[in-house]
C-alpha cells in the first residue's frame, strides 16, 4: 500500500471533520473519493498532505508514519496535493508558476526535464508560457495547477475537484489528462464532485459521508450500487 489512512479522526477546532476513517491506495492505482459537499473529502486530502494533523489514527506513506510530518517534508517524499479552486499565482507568468512547483528540486537538469514533461502534456501552457496566469481561461488555469503539481515529481498525486467550475468540454479534457497521467504509471487519489465521471475513470472508489467511509470497492461495483446511484449519480 503506497498510502494508508488508518482509523483517522480530525478536527477543525472543536468540529469533528473525519471520524475513524480508513482508506488505502496501492502503488499505480487511480482511486476516487466521492461524497456530498461537506462530507470530508477535501479534509481527507489535507490530512494526507500534512495541512491538517489527525487527532487520532495514522497516515502511512510508503511504510512511514507521516501523521505529524510538515507539508514541506511530505512534498519532499513525493506526495503532492493540488487543492480545490486552482489557486494559481495570477500576476506571475505560466513559466514562473511552473517553476514554483519545482522549488524542492535542486538540480537544474531535473527542473528542465520536468518542465519539458509538463509542456509536452499541456501544449497550451507552452503557447502561454510568458502570459500572466490570471489572464488564462478557467480550463487553462486548471491545467496550470496540475502542471505545477507535476513539477514536484509526485509519487502520489492528490487532486481535489479538478473539474469544478469548468464547462463540460473542458471537464472532459481535464479527465482525459488525468487518465493519461494514470496510464503513464502515476498513482492518483482523486476527489471529485462529478461522481459518475470519477468512478468511470478510477480503479477503486470510496464513498464518504459525514467524515466516515460508508462504502468502498471496485469502481464498476460502486457504479452499479443502488445507494450510490440514488445519492450521487442522480438515478
């Protein structure tokens, strides 16, 4: 198991956000976490990436307990989190945004190699390389946010709501990019409001409700689950 959340409980102040939650992602898998707004999806990713520390339980990455490890050191280990809402640096160029993603890399050759990797996958970013990030379209900004995350050479890529606020055609393009990354061998944990698209993309899925996992299994099984169909697929 590359990442394992083991019976984690987490709080925002006195508010319980995750309760005795467990999930795991195998190396090379694409796993999705679905649930309603406020169910704890984003908090789960924040716990994994060290932004929120668990009150109880453990987060194990590649056999190591990282429950209290700082986000900076977690990134060094190859665990990269692309948060909800894109959050690009609007007054910096596309190139400067991408270079910010590589701030943990020390070798100039490694940075250039990763930059080439990103620009081949997102040719529109190459076309906009000297353009201010704030002038990009929503879809282009999402590609930039993903590209910036890729600059850190992730072993585990955490993606939070990458399709949020995008037009249907752009949503399809973003999911295609995620699928392509997975096929290249990248391990991905995807949080996504579009449950149907996410389950069709993933190998395995988890359903979270009020901070706890209520269902898990192969994606095709969850797509055919009556509870999932009614609650999350609009059927």
